[in-house]
């Protein structure tokens, strides 16, 4: 008998709280599903709702019926959302139970050829890094699990949306994530000591030395493992990130 999940609209509405650290593209897709998916669904129902949502995004209008307006974000970031859509499965993992989510994964593999790795915890209570280092490491540990390819003209997002973004993602284990985090933390601390207070972590289309060394420690082998056009500034006073082509800098941590 098919499993049934209740209160699906509320579950998708809780995506930001239950599954922090994802891109805004994924959250916007979750918000759209929260408005239109049936409250009670079987795993195949999630797949059908996703199929309809993706079709709406491609067309730029709502096809679920009723007098519903179509979100401006989904129009303006069409290809980015389509390229990231596969990672909605990681939100399903977070907001439903494991058996139901696994069945959704099977359905989505058959329907979309999505083979998305499960998220690995990015934090370790045993780590004793300074707060600014932890903030930087946490951010990158999330980002490499669902890299956002913002190249400024949507060329790569269009390809990802067409041929399957998850093929660009890496599979991580708790051990490989620990290796990534510890190597990156060591690199940040060393660089700040050498530079006297501030350093940068950059990805244009490839990672800089410090990120690359952390990736090698975690066994990252895929070419597009890091979010494009991303720059992080790290100091003991604050950590800021510019994530995406021409994106503004946002403060993700600040000393109190």
C-alpha cells in the first residue's frame, strides 16, 4: 500500500526552518509547492506536483487552477530555479519521514532521472574553531552539497536544467565532510594569521587554492563542485559572502 503524508503544504512552508542552508531558488520552489500541492499525498503525488510546478516555471504562469498569480522570483530566476529543482528532494528528506522520502526519490529518478545525494550534517559539536571560522566553514560545507552555477548569462543553468543538475553534485559522507571542514578551517586560520586579519575565499569557475585543498581532502573529483562566481571575505570581525554573478555581499556572521 502506498504511504500517505499529511499536511504537505505546511511541510513545504517549513522548508527554511527544517532544511536550512539551501539556495533561495530551492526555497522559492518549495514556497510554490506549499501553495498548490494537495494536503494529503502519496509519493507519486509529490512527483506529479513537481512535474506541474516545473512546467509552470518553464511557461511562466500558474497552471494549478484558480486565480493565482505567478511569483516574480520564478520568472526572473527561471533557469536557476530549474537547475536547482532536483535538490527539492533534500527538502522532502527534511520535512517528511525517511520511508516516504525514499519513495519520492525512486519516483523522481524514474520521472526526471534525478539522483540527488542526501545531505550530510555540516556541523560537529566537537569542533573548537573560532566563531568566524565556523561560520565560513559551515557556509561552504552547505554550498558544495548543492552548488549553484550562476554564470551571469544562464548558459550553464540551462544545460543543468536540461541534462540533470545532480550529475554535477558530489556524494559526501560524515567522514569526508569532516575532512573538508577541518582542512578548510586550518587553511582559513593559517591565511588570516599570515595576512594579518582578513582573507578571501573565491570561486570564479574553479576554486582557489584553499578551497581546492579542502575539496581534495574530501575526495571532490567533479569539475563543477563549487558555486560559480562566489566570494567570501573572512575576518575576526565579520564574514560576508557574494554568492552569484554580480551578487551583493551579505553578512553571514558578525562579532558581537
